[in-house]
C-alpha cells in the first residue's frame, strides 16, 4: 500500500485558505483522478482611505465608510468573494475585538482591486466602521484583515494605527471618603457627539452595577447577586443619577431596599460597573405583532467602582430597667451596627424569647416582632413592660415562667434562657429568605444565630435572626428579671 500526503495549509484561521486533505490508495488500485490547478496569488493592501483621503483617518460619524484597496496578482477573475475583518484595539480600558464583514473584491485588468461590502448603507458599497456595532468607544485604533475566498489564497493584514477613534463614553463620580452600605454615589454621563447622537435617536445608556464574585462559590439556584441599572435617555442625558451603595436603584434613604445580601459572600463587597447601550424599541411586525427587542450592546466592559464591608452587629443586649420618669419597669433591647451609612434609616424586627418549658433546646416568643427604625446605626425598644399593679404580676406570663424556673445545679452546663433577637425587616431585603448573616455580620463568640420558625438556636448559615448577648449568659438573665420584678412589686 502506498500513501500520498500533501502538505498542510499554513494558517488555521477560519477566514484563511482551507487545509489540504490526505489521499490513501491501495496497491493495485486503478482509477481516474481529476485534479484542479490553482495559480499562486499575491495580495497587497494599500493604505486605507476615507472619502476624501486625508492622512490618518478619524472615525467622525456613527457609520464611517472606509475605502479598502490593493493589488491582487495571479488570477484573471474579475470578482472574488472575500471577508474583511475589522481589528479594533481600545486603549482605555485595554480591549480587543474583531468583526467580520462579508463582501467581494472587484479587480481590474491591471490587478488593482476595491473591496465592496455585501451590506452597506452607502451607494459605493464601501465597508463601514459602525461606532455602536463595533464598540468604538473611548480611545483606540482600527486595522483590518482581508482574506479572498479563493483556493490557497493568503490573507493580508493592515495593522491598527491608521484609523483612529476617540468617542467618550464613561461616567464621572466622586469617590466616597468612607463608603458604607447606603452611602450616596452620584453619577454624571461622560459623553461626546457619538453618544449624544445615539441618545437623540432613541437609544439609552445603561449604567449596570454588579457585585463581583471572583473566586467565590456558586450561588444556590433561586438566589441572585446584586445587579442595579440606571438609565440615561435623550431627556435625561445631562442629569445626575445616584445610587445608594448596596441598595436597589429605586431606594430612598427613608426606605432603602438592601440588594447586597448574598448566600456565599465571604469578605467585603466589591462592586463594578459596565456601560451598555440599549437599542430603540423595534416597530411592531405584521398585524401589530410584537417584535422582540435586540439585546443591549456592551459598550464599556466592567471597571472597579467601590468596595465596602458587610454591615455588622457590634453590640446587642437586654437592659433590665426599673421604673423611672415617664416609663414603667421594663426590658429594653439595644444594639449598634457598623457599616451602615448614617443617611439611611432601615428598620429591624425585635423579639423577646424564653426557654420553652422543660425542652432546653427550644424557645418561645414572649413579645414581638417589633419593627424599629435604625438611626445612625443604633436601635432600641422596650420588648417587655412589667405590670404597674403588684397584684397583676400573676397575670404576667413572663413572671409566671421566671418564678417557676429551676436554676441549674452546680457544675451544670449553662444553657440560654432569655434573650432578644434582631433581623432586618423583610421589607428592606430583596432576598428575605437568606440567613441573617448574609445582611449582618456578627461575632459568633458574642452572639448566636436563631431560627425563629423552629424556635431554636442554630448555625449562622441557617439562622434568620441574631440573638442578643444574653444567649451566652446562661441563667443570669432570669436572675436579673426576678430582681426587677421584686423591685417593681415592692414599689422600688
């Protein structure tokens, strides 16, 4: 058996010449082979021009025609299909993009050719650089690669540098000195003629803010990371848009909706921004049928925006207060959070819990939930008030439980008995089913996580609220409560 293996093609590019195949023949084979001979061709590109040609070409309109010419030797064909590939280099930020334009090379008798695009908006058929479609935003330059669709024809490249673009598209914002969740971040659209023309023709510029999860575990199905959109249109292109860090786009300081909580976030939150251009709504199809809108075009890739820490519980405890001016004897829950901007006023839900009878692992809600505003990171509210009339003590369920509580014996392991819980009010959370630790960090050595549905202390990844420090104090809160009841009943 004899093998015949032609040499492989020099390039593996999709738009370059095809690879040759192997031919295998058995000994003694008799047959006819039809061979097609193709000439060796030579392609040369001329310096690109734009009518009229004036040195380096500047992209100064939304669709800029470019005259692509050169010489093509070795064939007598007058029209040859070809692919032109725009090579786009952006400088700020660095980016690289290629876009293919199908067309034909029209060749004269001397071998000079001009490339004409299959689809072009100009009557001459010149290939066009499209600011929007080819993402010619910021500063950069363009080159191109031409590949004739002819057997074994080589490609030829005109490197970027002779065609330039400078079309501003970005946002201006002042970094927040000490950013926290809820800090106001204002944005102005940085634009020039290209973006203004797009906005005037019905396009929109979308500022998309995302939370970056590089290196983190995948989020469970049903949960989503923060994604906020702010939009400029023709009427608002010169207006300032603002975002409360970590909140929804429609949030206001008096009623923030916290979008930052995530099931898998490990440390601080790193937010980035992108700029997309949304195309105008398409006209209805036949018989008024709605036409699906095309996807927005990403005009500027992700850039760092701001990094903030997760808000955290710094202190949270019960205060056993005797009667004073303006109030009766009471239990007050007080706490303080860090990592929240002072300008926002979310609310938290407070509840009071006690041990449920003989079951040391379960707890019963005494009062709550009480919805309380968080002002400048602080919150407090009475979670239980003692009866004024000493004779009414027997009707107080907390007194009934505390007076019957059996103190643990010497050496017994201290178990939680009485504590408060706190969590953000669900109305402020975009994903209220996430554990409390997704929105509020806490020191596991000082506080416990709590499952209010089951009435049990649980792991941080399962608890929907956070216990006050009394969850670590064993039976001490019961003793403090009995002392308070005794003083109240004696008029002290």
